[in-house]
C-alpha cells in the first residue's frame, strides 16, 4: 500500500475512436486497425507505465450496429488483450470490462484469476451489467434483463467471485518432495454456492495472487449502480463536469459505503474520466481542443450513435426537424436508462426537435483540463484537493498528445509532490493504496 494520499492516473485507449470521436482514426499516427493491433496497445501500455500510471483500462461491449464507433466495430476481447499486455509490462495495473449479465461466473472468475497470476497481481475487473440491450440476442435471449435483475445478478456475482478466489488458502500447496505431500487438503475449500441467480459448487482450480483478489471497479450511475459500487467497488469510474458535481458524487458514494455497507470509505478510489489537451501555451491548447472536437465528431456520426442509450434504437428514421420523439424512451428501459431519461427530459423541457437534441450531444463543452502542463497540473490538483475525486482516467486519443501528458504533465505533478516518481509496490492494490483481502477460510 502507498504511504500517503496521492493522485491516481489511469490510461483509457480508444484505438480508432470511441463515442464522440468517430474520425479519430484519420490521425496518421493511429493504425487503421489499431483497436485490434496488439503492438499498438503494447506501445500505449508501456508509455503509460513509463509515466508511472496506476493502470490501463480496456473498455468493452458486445453489441454493434453499422453506426457504432470505429473502435467498437473491430476490437480485441479485453482479458485476452490484457493477458498479452501482462507479458510486455511489469508494473502497471491491467483493468478490463466484463459483464455479469452474459458470462458464466466460474469461467469468468477463472479467467480473471489467471490474468492476476500472469501479471503477478496487477489485474482489475470493471464490473458491468451491460447497457447495450441488443447484446441479449447474441446470447440466445429475446430480451435483456430488467434493471433490478441486472444489478441483483451483479451483486451476487461479485460476492461469488470473491468466495471462489478464496478456494485455496495461501499456504495450501505444500509441495514437499521429501514427504510427497503436494496439497494440504484441509486448505482447499468447496463453496457450494446456491443463490438467487447462480449455483456454483467450486472450488476454483487456481490459487490467489500476491494481491489476493483482482481489484473490483464499477461505473454505474443509477441508484442501483451507485449502491453496487458502494457495496462492492474498490475503484469507481465516473464522469463529472465540474468540481461541485464531482464532490456530490464523491460524498454520495463514500457515504453509502460507510453508512449503508459498513465499509472504510478510503477503500474506494474514485476516478472520473477526463479529456486532457496540452499545448505550448494555454491559447494553443484551446485551439487544438476546438480543432479536435470539430474533426472527431460530425453531426452524422452523432446521429448514428445517438440511439445507444435507447438500446441502439435507430433515430435516422425520424424527421430531424419534428419534435423530439419522447415515445422512444421505452427503448432505453433495459439499456442505459439513466442517460436516455436525462436526454428525453432535456429535450422535453426545452421543446427541442430531434436535430436540436442530437446537436446538444455535439455542443463544444470546453474541458477544464486544457492548457500548458502547469495549467493542467494545477487544475488536476484543485479537483483532487477539493475531494471531487481520488484520481483521473485519462482518455488516450491523439498519440502525440498522450506523449506530452507523459513527458510534461506527469513531471509537473511530480514536482508538486502529488504523484509518484517511482512505483512503491508491484501490485495494482499497492498502487491504489488498497488492502490485500484476507482469505475468508484462513484462521
């Protein structure tokens, strides 16, 4: 564990371009197949490790349409990718998204445990319940689970995963050649889990890593999502437009963790996603930000991806200049409903047409984290000191900009004494200042 509070940094690569950056792949430094190119990901991970980042985070979803962003259309499966990156890096944490809605618990727990051993204790799991409702059809289901079922499954899933990771006590394998004893059988534990959603006998045929369990991350913003994060999350991925919003979320999640679930709030690391643009001057950085925004997110692309929160409902079929079709909210009930409801309410309250609602997603909202390295460092520290967060997930878009972040911004944070100069430990838990969970069966 780290000895003092410090800013945490994650790198989030979007390859050829995710939501809001459909034309990122036009950057000549980005290979056309970057999202499926292991060498490209290796370069990003090594650069982030050079900058002493806590982790690299691989997002994922399993449903696409012709309107999906380029990165979604053709990308590597996260745990396979991270296992490859584990052999090409030595310290940086490796976090991947995996859904509790469409994975068999025993299989996924084993894969995550394997990544944790391959990486020597650097694995993390971003627990999602899947917002893309169309994914259900890829798994033989006519409809996606409703919200309560999705989050009920997730809660039980994580508790089951942690129990399976404890199948062996840390000293269970004797491996004594003189006595011929390989395993102390009293330290292998059968789970016999039978819950509301899952039935798993166990034990898991895998030992714990030096960090005990992979670190559990969560990113839901609905009331159920916040409860899930507060009850089981150790890292919380979120978004906040400003310090007051960040503080409100920070206090809510940590308050829920302490008051509802009896947890130490310091054992939750909250990391909003941020977009950082660096320049030689503040003015140059703002010009780069504006140019990137205009180039990376056209109206046509925004219209195509507009339906994602609504279960990827196709909004291109509507008259753009007619009133916003409020009846489409029903398509979001089993998708990203919190976002769909927010969009619908804004459109209704403002009397928007569909065109205006789509344009609202394209409005150029200046990031707070744009300027010289010193300007951005001061702003990051301001958020962190205000307890609006514990760290930041930095989007990796244009490669030249990310190199500047590592080469200029990281040293500026180090000079301010808020970011590590060297890794203090070898595991993801040590980077994040999180305790190693005790094995539930050990005396």
